[in-house]
C-alpha cells in the first residue's frame, strides 16, 4: 500500500520481473515504490506457480509471514 495524493492508502501491484535481485526489491520497498505486503504476496504466488515443478519449498507458513509483515508496517 502507498499513501496516495488523497491521503488514503492505495494498493500497489508488484511484478517480480521489475526486480533483478532481492537487493533491488528491498530498495524499492524502502523507497515506497512497492509495499512489503505486496512483495510477499507476489513471492507466495510465485511459489504456488513454480513449486510443483521445482519442489524446493520444504516448510511454508504463509500466515506467519503475513503476521510478520503486518507487525513491520
């Protein structure tokens, strides 16, 4: 979410292809170009899309990740 000109929070779409690295994504989050919540949701969606093929994720707790993000915002 980003604070819009009206003073209300507006959702920000997060396209993971906008970032070449996690470092670049972190910089975008710090700059307010994307919210940490939107980035997390994009990463979770990416895992959903790819993990059946790659089988890399052993343990996953989406709700715990969302709680951490909520505390940090």
